[in-house]
C-alpha cells in the first residue's frame, strides 16, 4: 500500500477557500512592497509578449519602454487563456480601470522586481508619458552605492503562491489510504535458528502444512458495490447462419381484392359539421393560394442573380440538378414506358411524350382494345395532361415539324408512319394520316427525322433545291434493315389558284373541335416512301439492322423566298402557315442539284455497330437503282445503340451511346472514334449534348443516375454523378432553354414519369476559352487515332514477318551435262592423288602422267 498522504494546512485552507459561490481574492503581501502603489510589477512570458507586440529589447527597449495595451484585448486574453494568462492576477484591476488603454512599462533593470510593470492609475500614466519616468515610477535610490550593490547581489525570493483551485483536482486524483495496514507475522521454532538450511523440491501433499490456499469468498457481513467501471464497447455485425429445406412448386396466378372502409352517412355528416374542420378550412385554402401564387421553398438569395454573376458560380450555386416539376398520369401511363420526348418549339413549358407497352404482349390482346397516345404536359398544370394524340399503335419515335409545330410525325410499332395535326385543341385528337402497311417498314420504327427546309431529295437520293422553303420530307429507320425517305406533298399536279387555296384553308379552319383536319387526307392509307435505302454488310452476307441515325444539317439556302412558277413573284402564302394539301412535288428536271449537301448517314445498329453510308442510290450494269455498300463499319459498343447526336457547336462531332460505354466520332474519320469511355458496370441508356456548353454532355444509366461529363475538366471519368434521379432505367433526356437564366432538363424513365430539372448555372455558362479548348481536344484525339492506326499497322507487319519461315535463296539449276563433267573432273583428280601417294611409298615406279585436254 502507498504511504498515507499528509494534508497540509495550506492545501486545506486553499480547498476551503475555493468552495462553491466564493470569490478568489488576491492575498495581501506579508512584506511591505518596495515599489509605488500605483504600479503592479509582473512577469510576461515570451508568448504573451508576442501576442501583445511588446517583445523585450525589440518592440520595447530601455530608451522606449512604453506600450499602450487595449483594455478589451487584455480581458479577451484572460477569458480565453484563463489562469494561464499572465494578466489573470490583475483581472479586477483591469476591469475597474476607467480608460480604454492601460500603460505597460518595460523594466529593463528590474528596479521594480520584475521585467514589466503595469500602471494602475490614469494620472500616473499621463505623467509618465509627459515627464521623466525615473522621477515618477522608479523606486527611491539607495543612500550609498554599497547598499545598492548588496541589494543587487541578493537572489530574488519566490512570491507567495496564489491559489486558483488547481490543488483540488490534484487531491481528487491522489491515492489516499482509508484503512489500517494489515500485519503479517512469520516465525519458526527457536531450535532451528542458525541451523544449516537445505532447500529441495517437495510435493504439497506430503505434509499437512506444506501448502495453504487463500481462496476468495463472499463475506456475509459486508459487500462492495462498484459505482463506476471503465470498459470498451465495439459494435460488430451479427453473424447468423440459417438454412431451409423447401420444395419447389409450380407458379400460379393469384389475386387479392379489398374494399376500403367507408364512413356511414351519420359519421360523414358529423365529421363535416365538426368545429375543428370548419376552423381548419380557411387555413388550408390560404395555404393552397400561397402555394399557387409563389414557391415558398425558393431561395431568394439565388434568385437575385446579380450577386451570383459577379463571383464564380461554383461558390454560390448548387452543382446538382434541382427538381422543378414532375408529370405522370396513372390512367395513361400505367404499365407503360416513355420511348420518346420532345419540347414544344414555340409554347412555353409544354412537353410531349410517347408511351409504349413495357412488355410486348400485344399478341394476346385485340388490336382495337389497346389505346396508344402522345401525351402533352404543361407547366401550368402538372397533375393533368393537356392534350392527347390518338395513335393507331405504340409510338417509338416522333418529332415536331420545324416549319409548322402543329404537325407531328411519328413512327409506330407496326412500321407505319403517322402524321398528326394538333391545330385544334380538344382533349383527344385522332391522327390525320397513316402510311400504307404494304409499303411501310416490316418492323417497328425506332427513329424519325424531318429533312431541313433548305433542300429535298429526288427518288434517287440526289439533294436538290427546295422551292417550298418548308420541311416536306421525312427519314425513318427500322430494324428491318432499311432506311426510308418519305414526302408529305401531293404527288399529282394541282391546278388551283392562290385564291382557291386561301378559300380551302379558310374552310378547314372552321372545323369542329372533335373533327379531323383534311390536311393530309391525300396520304391516309396510301402513303408510300419516296425511295428505300438498304444496308448490306461490307464483308459478309446479310444486312445491318439500324436503330438510330443522324445526318449533317444543311444550313446554306440560296432561295430568297418562295417563288411561284407562273409569275416568279413571292407567294403570298408565306404570310401564313402553309397548307400541305396544296403543295405539290416538283419535277426533278426543274430543280437545281446541290453538290455541297452531305449525303452521308451515321447509323447505329442492334449489335452495337456504327455504320457510315451514303443514302444516294447508284445504278448497276442493267441501269437499275440500288443502294451501295456502306463506306465503313466499326463495332465499338457491343450492344444496342440508343443515341446518335451531333454536337450543337461542332457539326462534324457526333456522340453515340450503347452498351456499357459511349464514344465521340468526327465526320470523315471512320477508322475509329476519337474518344471512347471506359466500360462501366451499368448500361448507358441515353445521351445528349448540352445546348450551352461545348464540353458538357449527359449520359443516362439503367439505375436511374446521370453522369455529367466535362471534357475541359477531365476525360477519364465523369465530373459529376447525379444519383437518385429516378428509381428505374432512364429512357430519354432532352434539354430546353426557356430564357438566358432558365435552363431545363427533361428526364423520363421506364415507369412513364417525366421529371423536369432546373440545370444549375455552373453547367449552363461556358468559360471564355471553352469552345477553343474542346476543339483542340478533338483535334488531338484525331491525331492520336491516326498515330495509333499507323503503329498498329506497323506492329501487324512486323508480327507477320516474324511468323513467316526464312527461306534460303534458290540455287541455279544445272543441266545434266554440266553435272557429268563435274563428276568426271573430280574423279580424275582422285586418280592423280592416288598415283602420287603410291609412288611416294615406292609401290609403283614413277611414270609420266598425262592429262587429257
């Protein structure tokens, strides 16, 4: 046991003086101080000197010993460092000091006993700053130099310790004995004192007193209760092993029906007449009005805009997408997915989506039972569809007409083209025209696009001028291995005048809300394609099955306006929306061919191939038109291609997605893509470019997330991953710009829901040199691809040469006569050698050897 600690009278007095509610006061010095009462000597450590800029012999010297300290700074130091602060002994003095600045004097010669002293009164401070400090503050000089020398040689005595309560903590941590010590007595027989000792091993069972065990036991008189115990706790997952023996049974369909519990008439009446409901009704109506008038969850600081533009967007704007509105309707979207989406070109906040069956079970249903629609949603009413376009079958792709947004063309699942005219505004509008089944695609139409109004094509695929100056032709593709070109104009020649056409247009605008316009009556069930483009494989038999396609838009147009054939003057019909029923197909001989139109198509197939082909038909030896073989084919995605989209900033740069990666291509470089993403664990379901930033594009995944890629920031991985956009596969992504400060991104999923997100400004506003940086990156990718192909070709050549066996050069073939002469010569030389050897041995006399010549 440790020795019992003796408590001193001083420590006991200190503990008593630091009780609860008592204030610690400075003890009165026993000895009389040898310095004036209006100063307080003190020791300042080096840390305090640096903190208050009063370092000895640097900030203050013997010639300039004064330093004015702020009263608030001293109190703040006492508050932060507490007892560690060198000013804690004079806290009360500082608090009671009447002025804001206190004078600190550096005592170089320690005349006051310490290296600094604090002036306690404003009068002394003023006299020190005006007069000689030695006359006011310095202690009285000794009478003789000897006394002063003796005082200087004396060692300084420590000052009396001032208690601040720390001894209480020391006493609590000290071990103090609380019971008497135990006394143990060991003895032996007296006769054995001084006897020799011999130690050996002995078994404890051989003697009765050989071993004494002191086992622990529970004493009945008292018990010790442990009040506190230090222990450690660690949480680990519970491990559980279980198994089950089950028997498989065949699957069967079951159903459960339930009925909601409803209130009876009496309970309903009592509930409606309750005072609590009547009092809550005005508050609910007021809250609904406020929610309709303004968005109570909007951030007013971000809505200011001016402050955010002055600084970097990354500091003031969130990097993620913000949900703006969501659209769904259980009546029309149940068990369906969204296959295509388009923003209305002219009306603010209107979105059109095409719905298709999630499971292709139409074979088990009657064709007239299933209803297919193109549904229109609006920001003004997010809970209900605004318009329904009835379709003969599920629509996999549709597009607004760029010349007239009231016209929509869609590709059906059965391979037919659909022309819709939503000029009227009833809840449900039936389609105007559908193509002929015999002449349509044999499989579902997966992509459809309008040709731009700057040109049209002939039956052989040659681009010519478009005198109508509006979109009149459509391109579609289908997995039936064909790409079809269609024309929406009347094929036969019309002889109506301009006044008659105006009269017909006026009559058509007076249709009832539920009637079908006759704009495309001439196409209904008789619509046939202009020409067909097949896609034979380059190096094998069979054909490619296209799913998506893209062509370069032709922006240059030489037509200044719409000209009539008869007068050559501008057609007055340009003042209003053109009537397609009055347009006619011009003869190809009267149209000027456009040589600068790019007729190449990028096509994505079911097997993940990117095919580059020309849509122009060529003639064979017999003079018949046929499709030429594609120019290039690269299998880069290894799965279904779902997106082919050109960059809105670089017309020769194309983004493709499919399988587990995406690729970026450049027009004319078909040996491979200039950029390929690393393969991901999730399928890439859709992709689209940003409309405002050249380096940014979005990739949708099958788990409902969106990868945001920024080629300026990094190219090996997405710069941002937006998770939990939806809970299922993303099917479509479509950006839209409503104003310079308002950018939206529409996202659809496999459950038939449309979500509109507000794009943050960081993803909308490009940097000054972003376009140039991206252009240089694409050029570098093109050069890297060319160098790689050269090295690959060189490696292949070297490998082929290494595998081929080395052949010795062929020797010239000698004739039979030459071989005989050579053998005869060698035989004669042998005989001459034999004769010389025998003569040398003395076995044969020397004879003259003659050689035949």
